[in-house]
C-alpha cells in the first residue's frame, strides 16, 4: 500500500516541479563544490605556500587588490603589501608555520578556517629606527582563524585573527 501511495504522489508532481527541484539540487551541489575548492586552496595556502615561504604563489589564493584585516585592527590593501607583512613574520621566526586547520567551513563565497600557528623566536625582531628585540629562543603555538571572502577563485578580503598578547608572551617579550 505504501509503495502505491509513493508512486501516485510522485506521478502527481508536475514535470516543472521536478525540474525545479533538480535545479535546486544542482545549484546546492555546485555551491558545495565551490566552497570545497576554496577550502582546499586555503589548505594549500597555509600548509605549503605560507609555511614554505613560497611567496611567488600567493597570487593563487589572493587577489592583486586584496584587503587584509589584521588582528591588531589595521587594514592593508594590495598583494604586495600583504606579502611584505607576511615575510616580516619570518624574519624573527623563520620556522613559522600553519600545519593544521582544526575547523573549516564555508557558504557561498565565504570561508572560515581555524588552525594553529607556531614557530620559534630565533632571529632579531626589527622594531624600527634600526632597533631590534633580541631573540629569546622561545617557541610559540597559538590558535588562529581566517575568514576569507572570495571572487573569481581568489580571496578579495582576508580577516586574520589571533591573540597578539599571547603571541608576544609566548615569545618571551609580552608583558
């Protein structure tokens, strides 16, 4: 009896209703694939490109006019400036790396990942005017998160989050 009712119910659906549902499923599937691609790009960015200092590959995930929101509140615009800032992190901690994303998800053109950024303060840290903070040899390991807004396969906005006080304290220079 149940099989008969299901058959009658399905037959009662108009072709246009079925086509509409197929289109919805197709659209949702395409969006899931797009988000999965963005998240895979994020993995490559952090695990390989950032951690391996492969700066020439940053364009694979970042727009030329990327807008970056930093944990301390300042904002930069442009891939060249973003690369300059990224490279500066490696001056005092050449082993800086992100090797895991604990949580990652997205919807539409937005993605979010959390991870762990770690490294060791082994080289002098430039602080301006020819002055440096001498290395402590201390390791840091702190949670981080990045929210990305994507267009045409690359991020057009990147929102970076980590606790700078914890970062400095773990390196032995925070108060």
